[in-house]
C-alpha cells in the first residue's frame, strides 16, 4: 500500500506591521489583503493537483495581539483583530478550497513589549485568557495549535486538551546562531534544536517536549519557507518522501507570514520542489489537505468516530453537571465562564463526576452569563457548546467548532 505525503502550506497570520529596519513589510490591511489575494488564485492553488484531483489547501494560524503593554511595530492589537479580519474577508474563499483556521500562540514577555518573545511560562497564563474568549465569544476551539516558543510547561498544557501541535522547528539547515530582534540567538528562543528532524510526527516525553515519549498529543514539524534562519531546502523535501518510502505517512509543512508578499516564495521554495521530487517517488501518494485533516489521517484516527463531542448541561442538587456523548481526547473538557455583571471571563477546571461526566461547583456559576464548553473526540474532532446562564438555568445558544 502506497504511503501518503500530506502537503500543508501554512500562513502565520499576523496582520500589518511597521518596522523601518525591514522595507518589505506590509503595513496596512489593504496591502496585506492584496498579498493574501494571491493565495486564492488558480496559479497558486493548482501548483499541485493531487491524485484525487484536489488543489492546494492552506492552513491559517491567526495570532491574538493581546497581553502587551507597548506596540513598537504598530501591530493591530486586539483579542480578535486578526481572526475576525480573515474570517470576514476570506472565509468563503477558504471554504471553497478546504482551508482550515487554527491558532498560533505568542506568549507575552514579562517586559510587556509587543514584539518580544515571551519564554517564561510560569510568569503568566495569558493563553487561558485567549482561549476563554475564543470559546465563549467566538464559539471557536482551534483544531491545531502552533507554539514556536514551546517548552515542557506548554507541552503539558497542550496534553490536557489538544491532540495536534505543529511547533517542532528543528532542521539541520537552520541557522541556530542567528541573532533575533531582542539580541538573543534563535536557539535560545526556539527550544527545538534537540527534537526529531524528520517529518514523522511524534508523541512527546513527559520530561522533555523535544524527545519522543508516551504523551497522547502528537507534535508535527514546521519549517520556514523564506526567513533569516532558513530557506526551505530541497533536501527536506527529499527527506519527506524518503520517510514515506520507509513506511510512514507524513505531513510536510512550511510557513510564511501574511505581512510579506511571499506567494511566489511559497510556490518556488515549497510547492514546486514537492511537485518535482514526487516524480521520482511514484510509490508515494501526494495529498493536499488542511492541517487538521492531514493530522487525523496521518495518525489513522479517521477510522474512529468522526464527530465532535456534544455537551449537555444539567443542574444537580449541589453542582452543575456537564456530560459528553463520546469519549474525549483529554481528561476534561475546556470550560470557560463569562459573568455578565462583572465582564470577567474565567476558565474553570471541572471535577470528574462520573463516566463522560464532570461537575462545576455552584459558587462558580454567575447569575447571568455564558458557559462555554469545548473538547475533542478521540478521533481528533472538536466542538464548542455555549449556554446562556440565567439564575442557574442553561439554554443552549450555539454549537460550533
């Protein structure tokens, strides 16, 4: 049986940026949208037509520009400025090509500087604030997470809720001694130099996110297409096909940013080399897919129940009971609660109340608010259920992904 190579170009979606040191940056939404439109052309999408007749899909990873105190490069700050923009401007086109929207997390640095890399995961839990708002205000729970500055602390958090993580940046072709904007070397920022440098996804160790181990979530590899630290080399394309020929289904993923006009680079450095090398590997099936679909199929989870979990809520004598109609990937669903009287949106860790059943103490429930519940099935499909709270009564108002 032919092994499968899933082709996944990724657009890390950050919106406009202004920096006098880099003249190629796009500093208005009009410029960003003009460049983004190139990705929805037949020229780009038909660079590779796979054996099933499907064009290229893009996986979009918007960031949340929140948690910062200063904005030296004039980002479009806000919880959902990037996510909302791409949904409102491009969602219909994304759906037409089977694209996916996920989440890239940049951990805020303790300095509060808006373009600084935050590496101290014990300094703040801003990721919870973002996820809380995603769940209760957008009905969104990302199917894949990307955390370039991940470490073992973040890996243990991902393990609780998310089956798919595309953060491994290791490659023998990376210039790990490159000096970043804050003066530190790339190897100090991206803690991936000891991770596997092939395209086979791995389950990380509990003690070291860079080592294969027994954790449940899978880490996929993602490399730069055209940056200061690396241009995507053809050797990495050959390596992906060789991994397939050795008996593995793999995902080959390369990323660009939306704040540079780089559609041609994605074609020339990533898609065309894959198309050319594929001619020498007729035994490998090349498949275009968004990242979540590729991850599910690569890990052979598509043989399990394919629907996301449905969550129901019931008031018990002394707690609120959440139930799922299917087994979850993690030990509990992700739960966020919005209090309309205070405006606070907080995460809540429910206790186990039984099989597929969890509880929230009544003192956590506001008089009027919203309850958001999210989680993945073991097949890698997520769902969000949002309930309106009114004096301990719960009305389902939205179910999404």
